[in-house]
C-alpha cells in the first residue's frame, strides 16, 4: 500500500474544489429530467444489457451528485466506491448525448479530478478482483 | 493502445535545468495504462527529479497534475489555470499529447518525458507488443490477421524474403518469427492459402505528410 493510500482524506480541499465549480455543476445536476436518453448513447449501458448502473445520468448522480450532497465530507471508502463508478463504469468516450445539453463527461471528469486529488485512481497492479483496466 | 516509456533521467534533467518551476503533467489515457505516464509515474518522476537536482545551485520546484487525456481539449480546463504559474511544462503523454499541450500553451516551453514507442497490445501486465504501424491501408483481412508491415523486419508486402530459416525465424534475429511464415501457416489452417499468391502493388507511403481523419458524419461540420 502506498503512503498516499493511507493519508487522510483532505475534505477541506474537496470542499474548495466543489465550491469553485458549484454554480456550473449544480446547474447541470438540477437540469437532469431523467429522460434516460443519455443511456441509449452509452455503449457500456447497451453492452451490459441496459443495466441501470451504467446510465450516464446515474453515474453522475451517484458520484459528483453525492459529493455535493455530502458537501465534500467523505472518507476514503466512499471515494474508492466512486472510483468504481467514474473509471470502471465510464471510459470517458464523450459520446453520451443529452437533449438538454448537460455536459455529462465534464462532470465525470470533475469527479475523477476530485478522486485524483486524494490519491484515489485505478492502479494496473491492483488485485484482480479490484482491477478494471 | 499507444505505448511509451520514460526517457532516461539525464535527458529529462538536461531539458529542465534552466527552469525554476516545472509542472509535470500526467495523462490518464494510454500512457497511464502502460505504466509510463499516469498519476503514479508523475509522482515517481518528480521524486527522481528532486533527488537528481539536489545540490543544484538554484532549486527547482516540481509539481504534478494528471488530466484524463492530453489528446482532447475538453480535459484541459483545470490545467489552463495552473500552467500560467510555471516556467515550463513536462508532459508524460505520448507524442500526440505533448504536441497538443505545446499547441495549447505556446508561451510555455513543453518537454516530453516519454519516448512514444508503438501502437500495440497488452500481452500481460507490463508486457506490450507492437501490432500496428498505422500505415493507413490495412491488409490484415488478406494476411490472416498478421501485419507484415509491423512484423516483417523488411515490411515486405510480397514475402517472405530469402532470409527465413527452416524453422520459420527471421534472418535479423533467431528470436523473431518470420511474419510471412506465420501468415502462410495461419492461411493454410483457414483454407485461404490462395491469398498468398496475390501480388500486392507497391504501397503509397502517404504517411509522409500529416494525416487528418474526419468522420463521415462530421464532414459537413468541419467543411472549410
């Protein structure tokens, strides 16, 4: 285990990052009308028998949405859980289509940036059960 | 996947010796997966550079930041704000990423930390093999999925040459299988040996100029 993996989560840094983009991200999050059109454009959703956890809107709400709801007060297991959503369940191909114009990939990217800031990101040498690369 | 490997530390050191604040930018794409330019490699290189410059008359500050992809402008917003605070940028992306970063920040010197080696596949974790030279005119359908451009030492289109040993090895190295020997074997197994009798004309090596590809559906959008 690297030293970074044992370091405490700097919630103040997460809060600062969330605050910086709060206006834009909140607007994007609140504009989702759950029409599920983004799902049809996600190849991972289609390839996994339309499993709802691969819906782009679900991925955003369960990652960045929760980070905002918790106001950044999260721990490492929570970020590890988010890591699975924003890396394993999304390859950032940027093909998700939103009729309202919500920039879903930018939100996933932001969630990844927050995870990275705390040293949470996928490792190729993770144990097989954890690895998704 | 594009595969790269870190340049020798001395070479990187030489490029950066005249700067005081350097931002080392990792790439979350291919070079991250091939363990040469991701977030962890950024940290390791920065540690190596700090040590290498220890005792330098002027201290150099190395910071790191990783973006999801250095070959797509949509992922640069965070970096845009950071770069202005640094004298130079070190990129741990492939050659495409380095050029994309250099184009975006023309007033900052941008240096490559990696050598881009090839387009290849993962044989196993940490084991990569070249499979494609991106020649732009794929003939894998005729050669049983074995690329003679990449895997024949002479990139022969109508092989094999006279240097193939009896056990199917290349004259360049006894460790290297002859691509055309393998093509013959596989075509034979598939009952498509007649493919090998086709004489292919000399290639137009049009990759001497920069290639641009615009998807059919987007041609109208980008029409000049």
